[in-house]
C-alpha cells in the first residue's frame, strides 16, 4: 500500500525484488536489502513474531546472479538481514546454509542457530546431525534438527531418538504431530515443567576417532559426546547410536535405530 505497511514479494517491486530463474525473489543487495529487511523485521515485531528463519540459503546464493558476480553482494544482503533482526531483537535461524553463510554468521549476533539436518521424514535418518554440527558449533551457533513426530499409526518413527537428538542439539526443539496426537511421555522428557529445555552446554559431536579409518566406528554406528558446564565441573553425555545400513520402511512396527546415553563427570 502507499504507506509501505504491506510487503508483497509477488506483487510489489517497492524494494527492487529480483526473481532468480522463477524460483525465488531477493531484495537487490544495496541499498534495497537494508530498506526491505528493516521494514520486514519491524512488521514482524509489530505482529508478535519471536524469530525469523531464512530458508533455502543455498538456492539464494547459487541462483541469484549478483551473489555470484558482484564482490560483497552476499555479504551486504546477509548483513542487512542480521542488522535489521538485531535492531528489532529477533533471533535468526539459517536454514540450508552453505559453509560461507555459516562463516558470515560470525559477524551477526542476531543469528543464533542453523539447521544441521535435512528435512524430516518418518523413519528416516534426519537425526544424524553429528558431523554437520561440528562446523555449526565451531562458529558459535546452535545446531538445529528439523521437527519430528512422536506418534504415527503403524509407522517406524525413531521418536525417542529424534526427541533425544533434538534436545541435546542445543537448538530449537519442535514436534509436528497432529493436534491431540503427540506423545506426552516422550515430550515431557525434553524439558522442565516450565518449558525450559534440558540441554547441554555443547551439542553432541562425533568422537575424534570417527575420522580415522583405522579406528572409526563401523559404518552406520555413531558415538557422540556432549558436555554440560555446571559451576566448576563439566559433565559429559555419551550418545551411542546403532543404525542398520538399510533402514526399515516407515510401515515397520519396530524402530530402525536404537540409542543409549550415559553421563560422566570430570
């Protein structure tokens, strides 16, 4: 509208939005991105938003020509997003980020977490975020696992494993069951009665020998270690996951993965 209260990527070019091969639209980095994101974040805050997720970051970079041909264009675009989010106290999640995006996040305090998993599918290995979490955690972000379901009639969900990994990840924990079908017995173990997530200080990461062929765990088996700093002491949580090389079908009545965890103190 005339006052700029409504932002429509499809029908307005107020912010010089450019389509990349018909698949997505971006505000041209300078100077339009800063005006666009400033208005977008202000609008979101006015409507009660508590966070902002930018998805398909890899497509954004690879398909939007200025990011590939103009030095500093991607830096300017991500900077405009991060500065606007910080100005309105909105945390940002990066999704489908490239390594370059994760490195860029070091400059933007508003970016708090990044997806370390692919999209969730019942019975799949979406829980396997160990290796990806290495880079995400190294740049100061919280690894995030995609949402998961706790109940599905006749399906192999690995529900407890998904809930455990999501909780230990230090990132957001989201379940996606139909209304009224979620298993409370699983979800209540992810948090305290007031909703505070029971998370470690550092996410579970593969043990070092995972990267040495001579001593690595057998294929399909994972050993991850998380840690919690409490006062002057550090507690370690060990998560051992054994998965078959060929996962069972979603219609199977048994889980395709089993997990165990233990804690030790130093």
